[in-house]
């Protein structure tokens, strides 16, 4: 013990359960105590150490748990710790609760097992738990007197043991056997993929549980009414609604009446193709776009691939659910197939398809219509042939482009008594009705070309001043366009092809351009149309000759005429050569045509002093012209000139130009002399006028013979003989050769022979009272007149020269041939040669004078044979157009 400071007593008190049971101390080196319980033994170990001992024989259960303490007897605050007395009792009894030797427990459940040890065991025993040989004490509760056993099939039939020990004694044990009830075990089932329509067989492999007797059956999670007993699930003709989770269940019966159940699920995956939704027919108008989307209820698996094909085109394929057909054409019509496909797990494919008809609607077709040419007032009937479109029902009608009110139903266009205003573009339209209410329309234009003969625009005459330019214009209405020709009389001046307007330009107009021009127009339709186009040129007087030689033989009276061109009508005055006016001669002017005038001058009682030169002055607003008139005594004609001869086989063509007739009417005689036998042929011909070409044909000649040809001009005052022209006729065997010889002078011997033959002709002169007229036109009776051709209303100088009995003389100049014979024909001869020609001329005159007027003279023409004869006659013709 510890004696507190300042204290001297060494003694303590022992307390039991807070009650003093003994006091013991040490005093005077002696151990002293005081106690009421004799069962206790007290000792002093030293002055400061004191013990209380309860012998084993005196230990009772009453002491179990008693609390003992010692305190300093002087001050109780000085004390020991409390000591609880515990009595050691060995474990001598161990048992388990539940007491059954076989503990049945269901797998997955727990049961508490209590290990009971004799309750008086002191100290408290140490309890350990074993499962078989494995210490599982750590699974016990805090005081290890109980343990919770979990049902685990691995512990089935194992021994659970409780071991208890104290006081270092060998443990006492209690044990039981575990009967763990558990369900069967089913092997895991793998997913089953089966193609729709196939058969499924799945066996459920079961490991028996505890108890081992097992019942196996199949159910379907999604179908509570489905049950199939047995370990093998059999499903025939699998359909997509057979897909689902099937459960294999294995059952055993526990002792508690409950069931041990085990199950395994298997997913049955029925593979089936997608289902393509029904596709309706699609109507689309040609050249538009169409988009068709194919939809499908997904199959299993759900991932779907789409593509399109065309039934009648193996090469057509387009991937994707939507087919796009742009600018669709009629040949795209047809049946299209949409195919949907999925891929099965076994490598196979599930497919489904739907057909749709693409109906390309298009208008009818009309072939190109050719232009229809129809003559005015005719009947046009034309049928427009339309090839049906889609739909095939077609309506056809006609319209006119430039006439909105024109419509004619039906395929045939009928136009009766067609007029030119019916020309134009007609349109044949063919229509069909599309399913969307629109119309398919196609049309073709057709030009109706109404053909009609030309008409020429009427215009008033045109007047232009001389030397100015003028364009004659006439509009032509015709279809087709007309060809236009401008004529001056019979002479064509200009031709224009396919024109609407005919024009004739005269750059430098002259007085002679005053005339009726004829415009002839035709286009192949109807008759040729003509129109007179009048042109008047303002011009000063222009006579057809500036010099007039007037041959006069008598003095009773003088009368002559001439023509001139002028516009307007000229003023006339006849003057003597000295410029004084001649009032003795009376002037009369007659309008032949609008610009052509005949001037007639007459004087009665003509005297010797009236011979001479006169000036005929003609004037108007545009100028003045003077005609020189030389009044002379009549004489024999001048010699014909420019003689040519063309020999044929049995004839010859003789041609010459006439000269001045000496103031009296002259006639011509062609004399042909044979160089072979000296025979002669005479052929008479009337004069056509001065400076005119005369042509005649001399027949009855022999082939391959040289002939000599003379032309004699004769009037009442005498005759003139041309030079001889030799020509040899062609051999009969030669058809392509002709001999043309001109101007050859006869050889002396042949000339003498000719002269000897001709000296027998007697020359005779005529003397009579003569009335001379100038510028009357003459025509040969054999000349043909075109009565169908409209004559010009205006005369020209050229016309006057061609058709006058005697033309005006430009100059008083003799030509070359006249000069050659002038000396021969004079009364005073200068040599023997001249005398011979004079005799020849006289003999010609006498011969012609002595012939009968009706004697036939051999006359050869292209139309007559060599042995035919005819009498050459002349007829006077006067153009009186536009004459007053």
C-alpha cells in the first residue's frame, strides 16, 4: 500500500460489494487483522503489502461477480481499483440449436445456428465454428455463440461444428450436417435466329438441383398462355410473331413445399424480309420530273437496302428508296420494281418488292405539215394526221394564227372558194386530257399559200423633162411573186424575176422615150397580165429628118408632109431662106400620137421661082428646131448600095439598101445573068423607103454556075444600075457551103457579053404632075402583124425609119456606090466604059417599060420552090394610134 504523506498508520480495509469484510495492518512489525469471515485467509506480505485469499474449498458461486476493493484506513480516498471476482468453471456441455443433426436450408436463405455451452462455465468459454475443417468463426456473431448459415449449394452435406473451451481445457464440440436445397441449373441458351417459315428446335440442358427430381417446361415471356413441357422446345413454320423470349424452367420440390426454380431465356429471332408498301400507278407528264419513294415496313433485321429496277429493261438499276426520273420521256413508261432487302445472320437475304406502273402521259404527235399551195377560188381540203399520245383519245381542231376567231373542229381543214385573204398560217392542234386535268397539246403550223394571178397597180402617166432621170414604178400584187418584163413595142427592155415592184429606170430621158411602155407580168397562175405605162418626155421639137429634098416636076401645085416629135405641141412657121415668113405655103399640123405630129405643107400654083431652100421652124417651151426643105426638080433615083449576094444550090439571096428615089416613086429590078449560057432573069420589087434593107430570093439557078447580079432602081425620070456582083452557086453534093461575094467588078469579057445582052432594052422617062408625100408608113402584104401584142401608142424615129415609104434624109450626101455610078449615068460621058453603062441603063429602062404589068417575074423565097413565080406587091400601112 502507499502511506500518504503525514500519515503513520500502515493498515487497509478490504471491502466486498462495498461492505468491509476485514481490516489488516502492520504495527510494530507485526501483522494484525480483523475479520468476521473465517473462510478468508489474510496475510501481511510486508509493511506495505497485504493479501486476502479465499481458499478453493471455500469458493462458492456466491462469490461469482463479487466486487473487492481495499482502502487506506485513515483516508478512504486513498483506495485500490475495483476487482471483480470471477470463478473459473470448465466447459462440460456443448449443444447446437436447432438440435437436428441434419439442418435443411434453401439455397439463398439463411438460418441461425446457436452453440449452447453450460452456463456456469467460468471463465466464459471460447467458441469457434468450423465448416468441415474450415474455421468460419469470423462469420459468427459478436459473442460467437451463434452463427448465420447461408444456403449455398456448395455447402450441401457439409458438417457445421461448434467448438467451446475455457480454462485451457480441450474444447467440447457439437455438430450438424447441412442439407442445402437448391434448384436445378440450366445451361445458358444462345440466341436463335430462324428464317420465317422454318422450324425451330432448342433443347434445354438441366443439371439437377437438390432435391434432384426436376420438372422442365418452356414458356414465352410475351405470351402468358404459352407453355410447352419438356426440355426441348419445338416450333414449326415460324412466323414473325413467333419472335420473342422463350424461357426454359426447371423445377424441383423443396421439403418446405416450396419449389426450386431455375430458368434460362433464349431469344428466338425470326428473320423475315421487309414488307414493301403497295405502290400505286404514277401518271407523269412527259418532260417533267417524277420522284417515287418506296417505303417498307422493316423486316428483321431492320436495316433495309432499297433499289429500283425496270421490268422491261434488265440494264436499269437505281439504288436507294427514291427513284428520280428527270425530264421523263415516253419511253420511260413501264413497270418499275422497288425491292427492299435485309441481310440475315446466316448470310442469306430477305427480299420483298412491289411493282408500280409509271405512265408517262404525252401529247399526240403531228408530222410536219407541208405548205399547201391553192389557186384562188379553189377548194382546199387537208387532213391533219395525228398520232395518238397517251391517253390516246385525241381532239383535233384548226386555228389561224392571225385570226383569233377562226376555229374549225376536226382533223380536216375545209376551205371553200378560197380567197387570197385566206392565205396565212393555220395551226392543226391535237389535244388529249391528262389525268391531272391538264391537257397534252401539240400543234403544227401549215402555211396555206393562196396563189393568184398578178394585178398591176394603176397609176397616172408620168411626165419628165428631157435629159432627166425617171423611174417607172408599178406595184404588182400576186402570189407567187411575178416575173416582170418591160417592153417597148416588141423589144424587151428589162426582165425582173420574182418581184413585188417592177421598175424601169431611164437615166437620160429623150423625146423618143415618150411612149406606152408595156409591162408584162406573169407568175404561172392564170393569164399573163399586161399594163400600159405611159411616159411623156417634155422635149423640144425633134423632126425625123433635118433635111428634106423635095423633087418636083410640075408647077401646078406642091404638097408635102413630114413628121416630128415634140411635147407639148410645137408652134410652126415656114420661112424663106432669108428669114422672112412664107405665107404662100399653108401649114397644117395633125397629132398622130401624143408627141408625134404630121406636118402637111401645101401650095397651089407653084412657080419656077418657088424652087429653093425653105426653113421650117418648130418651137415649144423646151426649145426650137429648124428643118431645111430643099425644093428641087425631080430626077432619076440614086444607085442602090451595099449589095450582097449569098448563093445557094439553086438560088441566091440578094440584099441591098435603097437610096434617094429622085423625088418620085421608085421600083427595083434584080437582074441575074448566067455566066454559063448568058441567059437572064428579072425579078421586080417595090421600094420600102429610103435607106431600107431590101432582100429577095432569086430561084431557078443551076448548081455550080457563076452568075452576075445587078440591082436597078427606076422611077418616072429614069433608072440607076448598080455594079455587077458575081456569085457561084453551090454544088449539089455540098449542103453546108455557101458563097458570099460582094463588090466584085466584072471581068471585061463577061461584062461585054452582059452589055450586049442588055443593049436591046430601051430607056424611057416619065413626066407627069407629081404630088409628093413624106413619112407615110408602108408595110409589105407578106409581113405578119402580131395582133395579140398591144402596139405602142407613141411613135419613135426608128419606127418612122422602118415603116415609112420614104425616110427623111439626114444629109444631102451621096453614098459610095452612088458616086461610083454617078458619072456613068450622066448625060455627058467621059469614056467608052461610061457609054456602055449608059446603054445598059437605057436598055433596062426600055425592057422594063415594054413588059406587061402582070408579067410574072421569077420570085424565090424560103417557102417556095425554085420553079414557083409570084408578083411582089406593096401595101401602105399607117399607125393611127393616138391620132386625133
